[in-house]
C-alpha cells in the first residue's frame, strides 16, 4: 500500500494547468497537489478578498456531501466592520485577516445511525468545512482552521448562532510574502501507522 501511494509522480504547482487536459490522471493528481500545497497560514497581506471568491468558497461548502444529504449546517459570513471587530473580541488568532467564515451544525437536523444512535451532524460540518478550506487554497487564498475561539461569547453577540455548535472559524486572506508553514506541518505519520489492511 505504501509503495502504491507513492508510485504517482509529484508535480509542481506550475504544472496544474497541464493537468486539466490530462483526462487519465487529472482528478487524482490535481487534488493531491492541492492537498500537499495547502498549509495553515498565520500571516496575511493587506490585500482585500474579493466578494466573488467568498461566494465560491461558500458554494464549495454547500455542494459538499452530508449524511443522507441532510445538510445540518450553517455558514456565517462575518462581513461588516462591526462583525470583524466582534471576531477579534472572541479570538486572538485572526492573523491580520479581514474576511471570516464560521461553520456550525445543528444536531437535531443530523442523520442518526440506528445501530448505535450516532449522530453525524458534526461529521457533516467537518466535511463541509474541509471542502471550504480546500476551495480557499484552490482559489489562491489562504486560511487556517481555528478552533480556539470563545464560541459562547460569539453566540451571545449573534443570537442566530445559538442553536448551532460552532466548530470552525476561518480567517481568510492572501498570504503575506513571508508566510510559511509551521514545523508541525511537515510531520506525518508513516502509512503503516495510519492504515491497517484487514
């Protein structure tokens, strides 16, 4: 399995356009390149994020799969100057961004597995948030998935959030010229530590 995973040739970001015409390998290699290129950005430039790009990020979340297509999720776009100030009150990790999306889920709307009563609403929210995170990278923007924020305080500021479990805050922007991944980004477990063939 480990050999099979690494048998695909790696390609530079500059080769992505050529992959669009590669009907045989485009989908796999395009995604793999994107996944490897993405990192948690903690330093943004002053360049503003265009509304059209935010619309595409939200669309990526809306089109993501959920259990039985229940879509028990809400995406909150903190777009006003007041909203941006409020975000900075509940989170110290905004990294100079001025565009923020928050993802939450409503447990009552999630699909429940009958065998053990496992509710999949949190999984659905994670899938949707991940699609959004990857779309951000694909659009030439950057972000980091912030989980360390004062969700109860944010919900008190915005009562429309109270019915939702807030799992992700995305500060979004263009990476600063000196932005770089942290050392932790490059630490990966070995394939045999993660995959078990039965």
